[in-house]
C-alpha cells in the first residue's frame, strides 16, 4: 500500500481527536503528508410564520470558517509530530464533503473517527464514517471512540 497522502476528517469531538492521533502516527510511519478536513454543515434556512424563507447571514459562515481554521490549527498543534499538514475546510454535507475533498486532494487513505452510536439514532441519522467508507475511492480507516492505544 502506497500511503503518501492521508486525509484526516476532524470535528470538535474526542473521537475525531483519536482519529487525528492515529492518522498522524500512520503518516509518520509511512513518511506521508496529511490534510486535515473539517466540514462546515450548511445551516438550514428558517421558515418564517408567513412561509417565506428567512435569510441565512453570511457572517455565520465567516464565523464558522474562522472556528474551523482554529480547530485545524489546534489539532495540528497537538498531534502533527512535525508532519506537513494541509488545511481543508468547506461548507457541505459531512460525508459528501469528506469524499470530495479526498478526491480533489488525491488522498491514499482517509482516517475518520466514529461515535459508535447504535439503535434509533443510528437508524435515523446513519453514520458519516459508514457513508464515507462505502463511497470513497480510497481505503478508509475508522477509529472507534472506544479505541485506546496501549502504552508500550
């Protein structure tokens, strides 16, 4: 397996931190570069009582983009081990955005965390990690939230 470009999908959750740590360790092993991707989910338009759509303000997206960049810097600072890191931040649906960014950047592996939800929530919401794994053109490593690396 030729791992030269590893895409790590992150949000502000502990499961994405575990994915970032794992992804960077793999990158170090294979001397690969890393892209951190954070997807900013679109804000659904509000419907006013008179059934017209309320405007979605662009400042909201600007603020989200700023928060996204801060998150990516923080993750890189904690886990990068000095590895060259590219930031990717887009407004999109999570699974679609991750796959599209992976294709555009040309990654050889996607690393993504999962919350490990089950039951009705999983049935209704699906799993971003599962969707990415099914639709991705490259291998996907799903790091479970329960994953704890053993200290040597």
